[in-house]
C-alpha cells in the first residue's frame, strides 16, 4: 500500500524539483557542442492559476540569491535568465536562448513548442 499524505502550502514541493532542474539547465552542454547554459526547463501545470503561482515561485528562486542571483529586472535576472508563461489569454511568449523556465498549460506548451519547431525546420 502506498500512501502519500497531502503536503501543505509552503513545504518546498516546487523548490524540490525546480532547483535541480534550473541548475541542470544552466550546465547543459558544458564541454559539448552546445554553449553553456542554453537549456530550458519546461514545467507543465494543469491550470492557469497554478502556472501563475509557479512563475511567482520561479522568480523568487532565481532572484533569492540561492543560485547566485541578487536582483531581477522585469522577468529577467541579473545573469539573463528569463521565465516565460504560456497560458490561454496571454500572447505566446517569445522564447530565446535566455529562457531558462517555460511554464504553461499542456495545450499552450504544445502550441509554443510547435511554433519553435516550425521556425527551425
């Protein structure tokens, strides 16, 4: 029998997967054919409200000093990391190499990734 008790807000669930994912994305390609730090973390959430919460938490994580960043200008951190939000009702985000985190609902993530694929083909 597997039992997973519910975790209350503020227990670190988001931090538990975002922190290692962001660190991995920043180090992606180190010593390979890709430039350092071109990786992007894609987070898919079931609702727009959860996506907005994840953007808020991601911004706090990137600007908290934990990762060596100390300030934020709009949605861009001192070292150039950006967070993109892909949800219905907002224009599709502009994805660049500086986009460190892409957060969205399943349909909107699919739309954004399809648009990127179509641009590169």
